[in-house]
């Protein structure tokens, strides 16, 4: 569940990446952190594309920095011990600090031993201070930060402890009160509602969430995707009370972003399948009614897990998992709907994976692959935050990169686990 937040512009570009670049020079796994030579913390950039001027007459190319692995890492506080599987990561800038949260457990599978840590850094991620530890005696996932009305919120999703079941329980939130001090947790949504993507644009928060029988093997898919709004980060209401559900069928995760003219574009993950097929959609809604999603009559057969959208000028980009050897929808019309669902899931689990950067072609509604990011096996829960008019900081996780052909399901249970890294994404004139 993807969250992006609007903050008052803080002239990030006046200082450039002065506080961040020195920290990103250490790129190899296990590289010892270097002392921060500047006593000035990095300024807080806005995450709203409307706060930046991008010359749309210029053609830009993407430039990727080197990954710097931070979890496990020598810069973490001693009171945040990690286990082998580190995933589901989010980052955000707030009050001149970089915040990070992630899930740590024995494996990717649900476990009652799972913990979630929140840490912050004043030197761009070289060293970290512990902010909070979440230990519910149940699985916890989908960490997301949100800044609205100068308050930092943290949200997460509580599941069960059965590694073989998807058991949504509660959606929680906390508010940061001071350094290392957070409010008590408060339920942030309806029971069994799973929030996915949140953004604050022009002072209003927007959220996609879903509820229903995700991963069922029998019968038609009946998952409902909601589109809600909030002005305080605490109360979420339908964007359009007459149309609270924007999609009903096999879609769970749905990321979105707004165009310059206020239109909404979204990418869905249609894993459970419905009468449009299996895979994904590119959806559009006009500025006059952003709850009126048009997702087309057929799914794209490719599937994009954990999608995160950003906009640079007029261009939309997607960071998500790539299915090596796909597509997800194999077109097996000789099978029943239920048998297609089962076969596609099993085949997907047994294929290798990558993380990738894509561009969204709004004219053809196509998702175009640009380049693979560091990511193999159990990989891809990206968080991308803007650091300037043409620059972003990306956090993601991956299995060890020396096993590029390991299957997704094998990597999820591997004792080698997964690690989290930071890297830069820039757009420069061609």
C-alpha cells in the first residue's frame, strides 16, 4: 500500500542532495558507513509533482544510482535486531529527516514473530535512530508514512500468524509526537480493509484500499476496491459517496497519480482474475469525477506486483515487480476460470522475479518496460520519494543478487532472506 505525502515546499533544490549524496557513496552490501561530514541535516523536499517545474519540451532519460544496502547494516541502532527476511519497506522525508520503516521476520510468510521497525536519519541514511517498534504477536505488513497538516502518520496492516492463509484483520495508524515518541495505535479503517496507496495532493489525502476474499480458489472473484479521501489523516470517506467502490472483481493493489490537468491514472494488480481476464489494468478517471474509473474491457496479461507510480512533468512511471517468463495470464481458455486461477498462481510462484522501472503510455494504455532494478527472487515492495524537480530516492528489497534465477516461492522461504537498499533515480535531458 503506497503512500505519498504533500508537504509545504522547502526549497530542497537550494541545497541539492548535499546531505544525501555522501551517504550514497557507500554502495556495496556490508560497506561500512562513512561519517557524515556536514552538521546540517538534509532539507525536507515536497513529494507533490505539482510543486516542481519540469520543462515538458525537453526529452529526459532515466539515470539510476548504485544501490546502498542499509538493512542489515552497521548504521542501524543496536535495539533494532533484524531477522533474515527484511521487506515491505517505506521511506519519507519529514522535518529534515529521512524516515524508514520495514518488516522483519524469519521468512516472507506470515508469522506471529514478525516485527516492524521505524527509524530516522539526519545524515541521509548513513546512521539511524530508533523511533518505534511494532510487536503485535501477529504478522504486520504494508508500512506506510503520510504527512498531512504537518503531522507524520504511520499506517500498517495487521494479519494473522498462519503462513498458509491471507487473514486481514485491522488497519492501524500512529502519529509522531516527538523524536522517538508516537501515539498509541488507533484503528484506521474498517475490519479486514487493506489500505494500499495513499497520496496527499493539493492538501487532500486520497487512498485506495480493498476488501474481500483475496486468494480464494473457488468461485468468482468478489474483491472491492475503494477510493477514499481525508483532510486530517484520521477520517477517510469515499471520494464520491454515490460510488464508493471503483472496481469490483479480481483487483487488490491499485496505485495512482494525478496528471497536470487533474485527471487520474491508475495501475491495478488483477491477480484473482475476473471477466476481464488476469494480470493488470491501466485505468483513467476524468478530473470532473475521479471516482469514475475506466479500466477497459480486458486486462493486460502481465502482472505488476506492489506497484508505485510517480509523475515527472507529463510522464508517468511505475516501479513494480517483473515476472520473468510470464505473462501471468497464459490464455488457457481450455480451463475453467477456477482452474486458470490455480494454474496461473502456481506457475507464477515458480518463476524468477525482478524489480523494474516502467513508463506508462497514456495514449495506448500500455505499461512499457524501461530497465530492471536491483532485485531477484523475493523482491519488490518499492517506496519512491521525490528529492527535487528531476530526482527521487527509492527504497526496495531483494534476495541476494548472486542467485538471479531463484524462483519467487523458493526465495520467500530461503534462510538467506532478503535485504533492503536505497538508490537514486534521476531524469536528465537527453
